[in-house]
C-alpha cells in the first residue's frame, strides 16, 4: 500500500490519516554480514541477500484455482529464471465484514447476491494472522511449499499488514483495547458520505472506535486501525512474527505500510527474529530511520516515478542526476533500496508497464537492474503481462504467451549475479556518472570493483541520437552483454530507447 498523511484532531486526539490501494532450510547459526555505516545503522544483513532479487507472487491471480498446489508447478520455471526471494502477497484469511467490492463500494451494498459472490476482498484486510486463506489451501500445504522452495535454493518472505486488521478479526471483540478509539458519538467524517454507509458508521459508533479514512473518504474502510500504544498488542504481534519464522520457516517479511507502525516496534522485533535465524526485512516505506535497526530494504518509490516521468517525456536525464544526488546524501551505503517498474499496486491502480513506459519498457528494466538496489519482478512481468489485474476479484494471469520476456529477465538476473559491482547495498559498487556530449537524453554510468566492471549506455528519448563519452576512463576489453561486440571507441549512435551494456 502507499500512504499519504493527513492528520486531524478529534477531541484532542490526533489521528493520522493515510490509506491507499491494497495494503533450503537455514539454521540460526548462519553468518550475517555486518554493513553498518555508523553507530546508527546496526542491521546485520543476512549474507544470502547480497546479490539477491525478489519475485512478488500474487497467489490469487497466479493460476485458475489460485492455490498453493497450483503455484508449486511454477517453481522449476522461476528457479530456471534465476529468482532468489519469493515474496508472497498476504496468504491469510480475509475479513468478510465491510469487505470491499471496489475502491468505494462494500460487497454488502450490492443488492444482487450472485454479483456479491465474485468479490474476494483485499489481501490486506486480515482476519487471522496465524492461518492460511482456505481459498489458497492449508497451513500444512504452505509449510510444505516453503520446504520445497528451500530445497531448490530459494527463499520466502511473507507480506504482512500489522497497521490494521479486518473488522471481523477476533480482537475486535476480545481485545477492543488493541484498536484506535474516540469518544462515542464523535463523527469526524463527512456527513454526506456517512449517509451512504449508514450500517458501517453505526457499527463504528457501537464499538466506540475510529478508523483513519483517506481524504476522499472512500478508502481502507474495510480495516480497523491498531493502537501501538498498547503493549499487549505489541507482544501479540511479536508472537505472530515469530510463529511464521520458527514454525513455518519463512525467511523474513515484506511489511505493509511499515511507516505507519511505530519505528521502535520494528526495532524491538528485528533482534527477536534474528535470534531464531537471520531474516530479510523489506519495508513498504522510504523512511531512512527504518534502516537503523530494523529493515534491510525499503521501497524505491521515488526512482520508480522518475522512470515513469522520463518514459512519458515529462522529465529527462537531469532527473536521474538529481535523484542519485539526493539518494546518496539521504541513505547510507548499507541501505538497500528495492527498485521496480511494476508491482501489485502499480499494476492494478496506476497502469501496466506498457501503459506507463511504452517503448521504454525494456530500457527501464535494464536501468533498474543495473543501478544500486535490489530488483523486483512482479507476477506475470516475465510473460509480458499487459492488463491491470483486478484487485478484489479473480483475474487470472495469462501464461499462454510463452513467457516471452523470461529470457530477457533471466539475462538481467544473471548480469547482476555474475558482476559483484551490481550487488546490493555496500556489497556493490557506487554508481559513477559518465558525462556525454548529449546529457539531456544520453545517460551513461559505470559501476566497478576489483572483480567486475559494468558500463551502461542509454538513449532515454523517443528519437535517435549520437553522442560521445566525455571521460578519460579506459573501456578496452569490455564486451557488449546483450551481444558480442567489443567496445571500440567513445562515439555512439543509438536508436530511440536503445541501450547497451558492457561488462568485463
């Protein structure tokens, strides 16, 4: 999920409002690689993430049945492509109370009962953190899947949303003190919108609870906000996180809207998980303080939007220079940024890769795989997925395209794997910008260490161009990665959105 903050005051209670669309076995003795930049950055990254990539699994849409068993058949293909970490979108039971049919309509507001049946709700409205959605399979089946993934040399992280729960989570009645509350009768919502959802607000008032609502007041009302001022809630959440690591043997978590949960909760949690075995923690956030003691990686949302803007002609190469200047000054070398051109939010709500990037799609894929960061591939991306998958209902990915881009992504994964200069965090080399004679549309950079050297040249425009590299660096002996040509001289002619990658 993505967040936008909008605080408001209700009887001296400040409620922060944000909500958007969604929401082999290793022993505990396995060594960590310490990558602290200062006394602040104390996260010990597990060694196995130093050159890893992530593949996001949308289990519901992955196969006709959307089951764990059906997904297992894809494991050999994903292993062959070079996938390292499988991120499973939430696999937990989904709440039925206030279930969403669309972004602004509840299932219960649909009159036709047959129409209601097709809606499955949001993955991020979790009813039970300790079980598996029966639509996907059983807890035992998922545990067996994790074991199989480990046997194949890959890893598993679970998507989890602990900022909120579904309205029919057992805690609503057994532990109402776990939730954000206001005075009974308080109505900090728009009266007109309240009239359209009478039953919903009647329930809120009966419970004496509040719910942070997005400014347009039509978002995330399928979940109830948790109150991390309550220590008992924190203790319960720690037990939940530990359960999946110790009992199911998952290797870490992708934490939904991590910035909405107090940072000190994450800082308390991380060493407790690492005491079981080294874990990988990914935050859906860009806050630098999350890297201090809790998370290995955060989202590269800003870079994602820069790529979109360049592909759409709204910005040029200078935007990349500005981004890296800012990013380098903000984040330490040990901080891993997850880079991507799509994910479940982007695909469902903001458009397909083709819609947003058009003819620049493969160019931007090469770019995000070669800059500093851990690359993400979303379900169907390797098949050339060119439709917005529905979020609240069944919408199976079309795999009948022979995975036309799987070879391309296999090459990109191998490029990162085989060149230590492209590895993650402080294990990789810094990006060194190379000036060109056309710095508004030509983009050139090199990443090199004592073992490898990668030179990237790109035409980031929809017109052909000629340019020269303005550098004294010697590129002799380097060969084109997506071809066999050797580097000859500093003068180039590239077609629209053409790229060249040289390695040594």
